[in-house]
C-alpha cells in the first residue's frame, strides 16, 4: 500500500494536472469567499471562515471527481491495472493506497488556503478551534466525494464518463440535504422518510462540523459513508478489472 | 499426444489443473491442465484468440478462473495468492508501464511494491540485463516501443523470480532486439520455470524446450519443439539434383529401400526423397548414390509452421 501511495502522490506533481488543479481550486475558492455575490468575506469583516467553508462542498462536487476520475479509469485504459494487481499487493491495499494519495493531495490543496485564515486573523480574533473543525469538515467531505468518484473510476475505462457520473452522484448527495429537497421528500414519502434522508445528509454533518460542533455522529457518518463507498468501489473493481 | 517426447523432470513450479474461463458464450480456455518444471521454457503456441493470454492472466492471478486450480511454487493461487504472486515475474501482452515515470522511478516502484531490500542492486541487475542503461533516466512515454517492452521485461525480472510468465515478449522488437531478448530468456532458464506465449514459431524453436499448441482454449499438443519439428511434413526430406540419365534407375532402387517412404520427381533432374517417420537417412542415400554424378543434395528441416497449420486446421475443421 505504501508503494502505491507514494507512486500516486508523486504522480499528481509529475504532470501539470496536479498544479492546474491546485490553481483552479485556490482561485475558485478565493473567488467564492471574497465575491460580493457569494461569501462577501471582506464586506462582512467577520473574523471567521464561514464565508470560505460554506461554498467548499459545492466546489468539491466538481473538483474532487476531477481528481478521482483518473485513479482507476486510466489504469484500466492503459493496462497498468494488470501490472498493479499481479504484484504481491492486495486489491484492498492498492485501492486504499490510491485513495490515501488522492486524499493527501486534496489535503495539500486545502492547506494552501491558509491565506484565508490569515486574512480572518487580520480582521479580528478568530476561534481557532472552529477554524480547525472547519478544515476537518472540509477534509472529510473531500474524502467522502473522493470515495464516490473512485467507484465510478473503477466502473468505467472512460475518464469523462467516470467524471460525469461522480459529479452527478456527489450533487445528488448534496441536494439531499437541502431543506427544499427534504420538504419535497417529506410531502411525498412522509416525515419518517424525511428524517431518514436528513440523517443521511452530507450537508448537515458538514455544516455542523464547520461551525465547530464536533459530534461523534458526524464523524461516524463520514467514516461510514467513505468506507461504504470504498468497499463498494473495491467490489466493482474486482468485477471490472479484467474487462 | 502419442509419439511426442517430454523433457526430463525437475521440481514442479507451475501446476495447472482443469483451468477454464468463459466470457459469456465465448469459451476462452476450456479445461487445460499442464505442469511446468524448474528449467523448462514452455512455449504457448497458438493462433490469435486461442486462449494463450487468458490462460496466462489466470496463472498470474489477474483473471479468476471459472473452474480449475493453479499452484505456483507450491502455493495455491486461490488460497495463497500473495505468496504465489511473489514467485512470479509477469510481462503482460501490452507491456504496460506508467508513462509519466522515468525508467528508474518505475523499476523502483515495482521493487518497493515487491518488498525488495536492496533496491539499488536489483535495479542495476535488471537495467544491465535488459540493456536499459542509456534510457534509465528518461520518462517511459518518450521511449520507443522496443525500449518500453524491455522496461516491462525488466520489471518482471526485478525480484529474480522463480517463475516467469512472458506474454509475447519479443512483440514489437526489431530483429536485433528480438535476438537479444531471446538470448536473455535462454540465459534465465536455468533454475526457473518460464512460460512464454508466441505466434513466432521460430522463436519457440530457438528458445523453448517444450511447446504447448493451443487452439480454441484446448491443448492440442504437449511436446518439445524438436519432436514437433520431427513430425512436420518435410522434416529430413532430401532434395537431390543429379544427371537425368541416372534418375530412373535411382528411383527404382530407392523405392525398394525400407527407409524410403516415397519419392517425388520435381523435374528432369530433381527429386524429393521422403524418409519413413521423418528419420534422417542421408548416410544411406550417400551410399546409394556413390559413383553417380550428383549436382547437389539438400537435407530439409521440418518447419514448425507447417505442423502448426496442420494441427490447428484439424481443429477448425
């Protein structure tokens, strides 16, 4: 797993793709944070990162599938999956190695947003516990979307198809947590189902964490969500690897 | 398979039992069984789509068989997959490698994944063996197809494996590179079991000490290349060119010889003499023609291609 992790992590920086991704992520997140139409951080002049964190999940639904799409689709298309899975590495080890590399890369991208935190510190005295909790929420959300994207990358040899399917699935999970969606579900299927869907909402757990509410149920949610998608992705890869 | 001889026995390194794989209605491999011993270089011969590559993918653990079992160096691939895979060096048909990596970086990755302690020494050994010194710091995607195949061969050798599975190892190489890879395979054969697939029959003849002819997922012949050649239609046929006046008497005399199967007259001065059972009777012919004015005698070697065509045509029919 270590060898796969190292190879994959280096691969992000051995082609322009990784740098392009980081630049797009930083520019887009900066724009959403500072824009008068979105985060309005400079106008609100609040010493917190709510303006930054609020829009991150929406940025992730597009950008994380871009990181995930190549992870298996490219291996299958180029045939290197045959090389990789005949090495003395378990499929699970290879899968987790790639996931951790992608997640670490996303972590590096998030780390590079430190100037936003610096700006908040210039505006006042931010609650650093809340800031850290927000970064934890962002990292967990990025990992969750990465696990979703990896499944579709294992499903299709075509990176574009994998990307579109991953974006669609990620958007669906975000929409599921919106009040309008939940209300519609409640009207159609009843209050119990509405509550069930609300408890599965990624947005709710993200928002709770990003506001400094570090609850076990949110951590367990992200853990189970990510592990569930990873395990499903491993099953898919096991079925599709030789096709 | 009657009449074909097998090489002497060594330690069993590959045991394949009743291996089968279907892709929907297509029968890719249909219950093949064979063993490969230390020192064997086994050639998988067969037309495209015969099942050679699928069989290799199952032996390396990449494809799960529908039925049957594979043991590599005593490890059952189904129950001890990692142990079995540690013993195998594998060159897939497309010689895949990570194009954005340098040759050295790629080989280091494979060495690390295989848990090799002295990576630098392993790298030196395979770079030398596969003659990659000139390109070791180049990215793989910038290399020619021949070099890319050699890089893939190098990764298969990096852990000095007991079992080598090579799918079309010389495909895409120029004649000099082919010869050098064939020499390398021959030099590696001592102490290892090597399985290679090829549709170049001359290659099997040059490199292998055993040959499996596969067609439509089934093993048709398990033999040595030499024994196969001996079964080839023109093996040890003698072409004789001599003075036309001596020909009728010689033909009469040849037809009375027990070692002569038949004589075919090709022209006024040329005949082909077919020996019984493809045996070599050049000495007897020389005795018989002593004193005659001989222009030339040519002893033909049976070509594997001819036998291969005969065998596989039979199956297709």
